[in-house]
C-alpha cells in the first residue's frame, strides 16, 4: 500500500477517468436500491461514495465492495444526478490496483489481469488462454469442475485452443506503449 497522501481522496478519485461525478452525489440511495448485488457488498454503493467523500481512502480501497459491481449499469441509468456509479467503482478498482491494495474475498482482479494479458498477447481475447491464466492463478483444481462445459465448447468449435492474433498487432502494441507513457507522465 502506498502511504503518501498528497491530495484528498475525493480529489484523487475525481481525477481518475470515471470518477469525475463523485461530488455530484446527493446520497439518495438509488444506486444501492438498483444494485442487484448490493447484499454482498461490504459497504453499499451509496456508502462507498459517502466514504470517498469523507476521505476514507484505506477503508474504501481495501474493501471488496467495488469489486462486487456487476457492471449492469442499473445504478448509472437511474441516478438522478448522473454520477455514473458504475464508472466510479471501476475508477476505484484502478486506484486500488495502482496503490497496491489487495481486495478480500474476490478473485476479480485476477480475472481482469488474465483478460488484459490475453489482449496484450493476441490483440483480442482468447477465452481459453484467459480462463487458463485465471484458474492457474487462483485454484487450478477448480478448473476440473468446468471440464464438461469446456468439452462442449471445444467440440462445437466455440473455444479454440490456439489464439489467433489480430492484423496490425504491432500497431496495437505502439498504441498501448504510448498510452503507458502518457499515464506515466501524469
């Protein structure tokens, strides 16, 4: 975890893409009422937003709450102030990763990492590579429980074992490199 706190948490969040609307929230609770997964959140969506605004950096970034977001956008569609809570929670995930926080009781960051690795390698997602990376990083034996599904996908040609790279992969690599340079300068 990064201990240096040079700016307020709410200001830091508002500067991350997706976090711009954090100060628009009126704490009406529509996001929590709309959320199909709110029951499993450590803190409800509206509590997370209130905690960000209360400068509770460690409590928010170390919680598993934002990792429970299903990205269904129900909260975003219903928010009367256009806060875009779904984007805000993804911004918080980015900050948690950036500052070295490890979420409790979830493997979502491992799935994200596996997804990104697959895209970096091929320019597109290879479901087989992504899921193998995920299972090897979490619990390899749990993959055995998915063998019947994998077999059906393979036998119907829905999940090729070898990934095809996109045309222009080198151009994509240049774009990613430039993006990382720009991010590093910020």
